[in-house]
């Protein structure tokens, strides 16, 4: 069971990192009008969603999606600042730190409850 959870965490983290990749290429595709970034978007999006599903299977949709999108939000914001010339003001930086703290907090909440996820 512990290895299953560890693997689910790895899948969620990789899925979040891949979200950063497909979001970046989506921006570069200019509304899917440029072929190569459009292809890169789809190629990185598909495995990202499959890995997200693996996390959902283990942790449930709420926590898994929060971690997935949190990594994506933080990562795409950093990419936007570093590579795309977006602004980096103190409020944005503090907000990112709060977001990352929330993701880490969710990791520590993983063991709470009865350990069973509801089935739909």
C-alpha cells in the first residue's frame, strides 16, 4: 500500500510538471495555428491526464486535482516570468509561496480519514 501511494505521488507530480509543458506549448501555438507547438501540446497533454487519473485513483479527485493544478499554476507562472516576460511583483511571489505551502499541506493531510476513497 505504501509503494502504491508513493507511486501515485510520483504520477501526480509528473502530471503537474507535464501540465506546465503543455500549457507552455499551448501559448506558443497561438491558438493552435502553429503546427509544431500544437503537436507538442497534445503529445504532453495526453500522458499528463493519464498520470492525473492514477493519482485520482489513489487519493480521490479533490486532493489529486488540487495538487495537479497547483503544480501547473506555480510552474506556468514561473515559466511566464522567466521565459515570457510576465511581471514578477511581490504579491505574485507571495501568492505562489502560499500556493506551494498549500500543496505541501495536502501531502501531510494524505493520511487523514479512514483511508478509503468513495467510489462513483
